[in-house]
């Protein structure tokens, strides 16, 4: 008897506990309806770098700049202990679409992507959104709806193009026949650098862009395209705007092969500010380089962790950049990291 009473009281306590109820009702209800117990959701534990899983879709390895960017991302992930799934798209948009779908299947916390081109992405960003995976653009954005990504970290390509034009004006006294080595067609830096460059030059009738062609941001194509420009226009070319250093270095080689002095007979301005550009400025073959910062790893993972924890981040995070000239290139080269 004693035992069964104890059992009954224990059963009652258990019932009360499981019903989340702290008090006995004063009167028993007339009809007992089945009730659903709603347990308040326990707050999601905050992620740390050590339990953050990030998928990153990189464009490829087309330039020294890109290599430095990849190293920065991989090194920072290793330093912080982030689980990074890194996929190299070898300059192919289809590979990047596949990478995003792989990251969705892997249920990563955040996706980072440097978009090879701006358009032609179909539904893939919506798919990531539907799966609840935030997207961060790093370096290059895609032309998608604002609600399909959380933030864009990278350079102001338009301003880089404007700065290249401002420098070119000074170098040429506002009189030049310019050839332009454009980056990857339809990529954000190619589109915006071209636009910014023209925006500044439009007020200067002496500054003529006599030819413009894509060198795909690679040295090999820069060399090839500059050779064809020289074949076509010969000594009438007085200036080159190379939308990255690698193409500029290819152009320098083509000009030397043609028997002219790069940096003297033909003024050259490029973009990126990689180590080899400094060496070229020291050698007198390059006149200026407009910085585009590839060391985005630290800022990227800081944003990724915030985003994974649902914290608000700015829609646009610009990198801080400069312009470099030959006069102090030797000193600055000592401190360059890429
Ligand atoms: O998106 C940044 C550009 O891509 C860099 O200027 C170029 O060198 C790289 O390949």
C-alpha cells in the first residue's frame, strides 16, 4: 500500500513535469482534451570559427593576384580553424554553379564566391537562399537581386578605372593614342574599370582609345593582344591601359619585342600592384599601378562568422587601396605581400 502510494505520487509529479505545469488545477476540467506541449526553442548555440563550415568558389588561377587571394583565404581558414571547402572553377561559370550546388548539398553554413562573370547565373543563388545558406561575394559580385546575397566584400573597380585614367592624363599631358587590354569579358572588374576609365577621359578630346580587346586577365593573352595591336597600329600607340598587372607585363614584353621602350615610348598604367609590377616600375618599364587588394581572407571569415550567427553586416564592404609610382617602388616592394 505504502509502495503504491509512493508510485502514484511519483507518477503525478512526472505527469506534471512532462506537461510543463508547476501547479495543480483548482478544479479538474470537465473534459480532458489532449494537449500539445510546446517547448520554447532553446537559443541556437553561437557558432565559433572552429565549428564554422564555409564553401568557397574561387574563379581560378589566372593571375598572380588570384593566387595571392587564394593563399589569403586558405591561410586564414587554417589559422582560425574554419572547415573550408574550397573549389577552383578554372575560369568556368558552370563549375561555379556546380560548386554552389555542392555546398548546398553539404549544408555549409556560409558560401563565399568570387563570380567569374556578372550575368547568366540562372536560379542557383535562389537555390542557396531557399536552403537558408547565406552568400557572400568576395572580390567579384554577380548581377543578382539584393536579397540573393548578404554582403559584397571587395574593391571599387569603377574607382580603379577612374584612377588609371587620372594617372594616364598626367603621364601623357592629356594627348594620347591609347590601347586597352580588357579583363575577362562580362566580369565585374572588366566592366567597371572600362567604364571608370572612359568616364574620366570623356572630357579630354586629346585622349583617344584607338583599340580595346580582352586579354582575359592573363599574361599570355596580354602578350598576344599587344602584339596584334602593334601589328595593327605600330608606333602610333602612345599609351596602354592594362586592366591588370599580368596583362601589363605581357604588353611590356610585346613592346620590347617590337623594338620600342615600354614606359618611355609607350606609357603603361595597370591595376593590382603585385610584386612584379613594382619590379617593372623599378626597371622603368611600367609607369604606375593602381592597387586592387587580394588579401581578403581575414575580412571574409570575420563576415562569414557574423553572418552565420545572424548578425547584421553592411551590404558593401570596400577594401582600402592606393596608387603606386616608380619613385618609391623599391622601398614599397620590401613590404609587399603579393
Ligand atoms: O577581380 C580582380 C581581378 O581579377 C584582378 O585585377 C585580376 O588580376 C584578377 O584576375
